[in-house]
């Protein structure tokens, strides 16, 4: 029964309570629907949050969580000001159901690409994301910040082509690993063939 237990620095629980969160690597929240204000403020150990029912992240919830890489929720709809401010390692989050992105909520994050299909007005939510190469917003009708590259079919000046990237993870390069594996297999076969030729 993984309920209110910590296994290898990962907390499994239904709801956030008075836990010592500072030394945790990850948290799995079964029933939590929101992340409170400043809940993980400057937590330098946290790598991931899994909360399938989380729909709302309050302001400053994850400020300066430098190691936070993944925030996984199937219901996320609203992200408040500075919620993920300066989460430099954050690259994985599902924004497909998000309707509200407040000012600088992802300022300074590690995204390379962002998809926000339901957002109509985009402000400085992704300001100072140094690695951000593309924002795709199928429903965008107004952009109030000077982003490098935006794909917004409903705005004449932003009808750009979508750029395709390699799968982006902080600590996992899936396509690259597969490619290297194929090369190693071919090298092994080549070496084997040469050895067989010498024997013959």
C-alpha cells in the first residue's frame, strides 16, 4: 500500500500535508487538485511531480526549483504568476488543457518547445526562457511579448511553419540513444564479418 510513504526519496500520498518536503526527489499525488502558494519555494532537491488531478498551480509554488524536470498532470488548466519561476531544468509539462497563463509563470524555464492550444492571449509567461525556440498556439489571437518564434495560424504575421525537434529531455536523449545503439550494432556486425573473413 503506497499511501503516505517515502520510497527512495519519493513521496507517495493522496494529498499534501505537513510533510518534510526539502529532501524529496519526487512526489506522487494521487488526489491533489492544486499546488498551494510557495509550496516548494526554492526546493533544490525536487526532480519531478506527478499529480494526475492537479488543475491549478498557485503563485510562486515552484520558484527556484532548479532541478525540477517534469511536472505531470492530465488536468492542468491554470498557472499563476511566478508559479515555475526560474525552474531552469523544467522541460516536460502538458499544457494542452491550460486556459490561463499568468505573467512570468514559466519565466526562466528550460523549454525548447511549448504547445498551448487553448490560449488566446499570450503575455510574458515564457519570458527569459533562454532555450525556447518555438511556441505553438493554434488558438492565439494576441501576443503581447516579443518571442523569438511563434506559430499562430490565426494571426497573419505569425503564420510560421512548425519546426520539428529531437525529443527533448533534460537527462534522456531517446532518439540519440537509439541512433548510437544502431551504430554499435553495425560496428559489431562489421567486426564479426572481418573476423570471419580472416578465418576463411
